[in-house]
C-alpha cells in the first residue's frame, strides 16, 4: 500500500512447520533453518528436546545443526520440503567433514595460495573463510572455492576440480564467480595455479579528471569469471596510467568511468572496450574517461 505500482497479496493456503531433534551431541545444539525467505536460528537440547519452526511458507528448506561432544565439533545437514502440516526430522550429528586441498605444480602450499572458502545456503552467501590450515574442517552443505593469489601478479587459478563425491551436486543457482561443490564427507579439491598470468595496462585520457578515476575490468566467459573470482577495479595514477595484473587468459570488458557504480557485464555493456588476454601476455589499452 505504501509503494506505487506494487501489488503484494498472500497466496491462500496452509503454512507449514518443521520440527528438528538432534542426536549424537551433548548439551546444547544450534539449528539453522534457511530458505529463500532468509535464515532462522534456534537452540535445542541434544537428544532430549525438539525445536519447532512454525508459520513457514511452503517450499524447500535447508537444515544445519551444530553441536559438540567431548570437545569435538559436530554437525548435521539435510534438505527437506514443507508443504503444509508438520515435517519431523532427526539429525544425527557427526564430526565435521574435511576439505583437503591438493596443489598441482608450482611448489606453492595451499595455505600460501590465497585460496578462499565460502558456505552458501538457500538464504545467500556466508562469510568468506581464508584457507589458513589444510586440511580444514567445516560444516556440511554447499560450499564455494576461489583463489586470489597473494600480490595479484604472480599467479592465477588455472583449474579447480573435485573428487567424485564433492563434484556431483551443486546448488541450482550457482554463483558464476566461484567453483562450487557439495560437502557431506571428506572432499579433495585439486587446484592448479599458472605462474604466467597476463596483464592489461594503459592510460586513462581525460585530463585532471582522469587522476584517481576507477577502471573496471569484467571477465566475460564463465571459466574466466571463476578463475578471477569476479571483476577487478583499479584507480588511475597521477599520470593517468592504470594496470591490471595476474589475469587469467580470456575475454574481458574494460571501462574507465566516474559514473559507473558496479562492475558487471550488464553495467559495462555498450560502453566498455573488449580485450582478449593471452597466457603471459601484456595488452596495452588506452581508455577515454566516460
């Protein structure tokens, strides 16, 4: 009623409920229920009590339970559907699954390669977890892996693959900037770095306004987006020069603009200059400030 031209009306029907009981842990556990409507969290006494999430819209839900036993972290995860009535679940908590990163070539340890992990549930993205130990134990569910090699100029992620157990199941709406996998047990990820990255350099033309102007670089193909973990932004120096280092080979869009607020292919389309970067090559590209 407060926003013009928007008509929001509830769909008639029954709401649903999900009841969760956890076993295998001691003391209290934390239950996280996630869907495209957001996340809800409630504590529950292990083994003894059952927690109920009520008033739920019909649809698919992800349930994560986290607890402890004998000073060991435990977790359980499942995906369920609720369409009216009450869905009753029992989750047995087990030790956290393990992600083991195996580096291919280069002689660089996984903990020094700038690798990042992020859990993603039905409600959206979780916090980014830098790979500080390898192997690493994390809660089960849908996960993402990306690489941002230190310094940004020495290497890029050439390929990422997972063993069969971790590579067969992904979310129906994958993030194009991450390598995704499903984790419910031990998963091995094989990460190869290339130490022959490309670069794009040039000058922004526009007089004094070009000083400090943002320059956006957006990967075009899906593989390049995953290798780069999305777009990059740098700022022109006092002499108008700019430089992108550590680029994976592929096609990019490059734009210098004081008006653009987001670095996406849609935002740059029709205004940006296309450029193709080869393995280990340097491309010189001068830009007019827009």
